[in-house]
């Protein structure tokens, strides 16, 4: 079993990313999707857009930290894990980009941060369809990520999960 541990900044940005991305996926799917596009939705969309920007920033910071920090010794499935991490990072960044495109194309940006109005239906815009599809892809990748971590923890017992937990 390896004694390698990620740096405190890597661990912090990982778990902050987890919280922000899960919040965005849950609220986007279960709250925003069901709210009518009225003035009451604007506050929720403002939070969603701000946190979406934070998610992108955290992903970029994580990618930079990964390049600069010491690397763990390869373990079972390292190449597959790297591909999964890269896919998840790319999907999160594409989610943010599709959200920005939707906000600009639909006029929602002006409604959220100015004095415009929300469109009648976001699904009239292609970026909304892409955003929804990417959110499902992200959910699937996250599920695979969690299952892989559980596999390492419960079956391989290789200490992989301890690398990303705070403490010594």
C-alpha cells in the first residue's frame, strides 16, 4: 500500500469541486429545470451562473496543481483513471461553456445581470440541449469515479481513497 498523499491544496480544490459540481447538477436538474422562466427564477439562475464559473475555475486550478505537484506511483487502472479524470474535467468545462453560450444566446445574461427578460423556453436554444446532455454525461462520469474509488477502497484495499482525504 502506497503512502503517497496529494497536497493540501489539491485535496481542498478536489472537495470544493465536488461540492460545487454536485450542487449545480442537483439544483440544475431538480430545481431550475422545473421552475417557469419568470422573474422569480432569476435569483436561482444568478447563483447557478456564479457557481458554474467557480466550478470552471476550480477545475482549471486542479489541472494546474496536478501538473505542478508530485505524482503518485502508478497503481491498478492508473491509465483508465487518468482518462476518466480528463473526461470529467473536459465535460465540466464544456458544461460551463454551453451555459455561457445559452445565457448569451437566449438573452438570459441580460435578465440575470441587467434588466432583460428570460426567454419563454430555454429549450428553443441548442446550447440548452447540449447543456442538458452534458449534465447527464457528467453524472455518469461522477458515478463511475465514485464506483472506481469504492472498488479501490473495498476490494483492492490499496489506500487510494486516503490520498484525497484531509489529515496526515
